[in-house]
């Protein structure tokens, strides 16, 4: 459990540093340069992610709650919407991105909430609860900084976001989830 928690602290520590330590972050970027900073940030995040993966097996899998079987259908829909939002975050802004204001954070929060609906063991609640808490905290930080979200653009960008998001969702749901999480969904 220690490695798992350490991974979460390292991963989210790096992300929260960028959200809240804007002055020290700017100083580090000035000292290292933008690309070396991004490389360091990526390495720290990757190290945390790897520790999460390594620690997962040893983390407490005790059951805290069990949800009805039908909640998985809600989770499937929410995750589909989350992937569309994630795609919208990386495609030139359309109406979806503008409505979500910060589609990446909205997608992360939906994804985490969906997984909390259907995963009631301790380690899942800690993992997905951490992602949900991070999404909420970072959204508050973004709002406090006064960062405007994307401006609505072409509807064609929304079509692309839906196609890409649905495609990635389908690939993960019907094939990759069993390799990523050890659980086949269908």
C-alpha cells in the first residue's frame, strides 16, 4: 500500500505544483528552459504513475461498498462522455470544449466519478477518489487564476471530438481495458 500511496503523492504532487506554485514554477521554467522543465515534469509524473501501477497489487482490495449491476451502464455512458471531453481538449475548440470550459478537467472528473460508481474496493476508491479530488481542486485553481476556457469554434471540431472520443472509448472498452486494468468489460 505504501508504494501505491507514494505514487499518488508523486503524481498528484507534480500536477498540483503546476496548479498552485505558479511563482516557483515560473522560476523553474526560467532556470531550466521550457522544454527541459516539461521533460522533468513528465518524468516525475511518469515515475508517480509507475509507482501507482506497481503498488496497485499490494494495495488494500477490501470491499467498502457494492453497487447494483445496472450502475455499470451509467459508468459506461459517463466514460464515453469523458473520452469525448478529453478529445475535445486536444482538438481546436468547438462548442463542446467551450461549454465545458476546461474539457480535460471535466473529462477526468467524469471518468473518475464513473469508476467510483462501480468500484467499491479500498484501492479503487483511493485511486479514483484522488483523480476526482484533483479534478475539482485544479478546476478551482484555474478559476481563481481567471483563465478563460476555449472560445467556441467550428461544429466540425465537435464532430471530430465525438468520433475520436468514441473511437478511443470503443478500443479501450472492447479490447484494451482487460490489459490496462485486468478486467474485461465485455
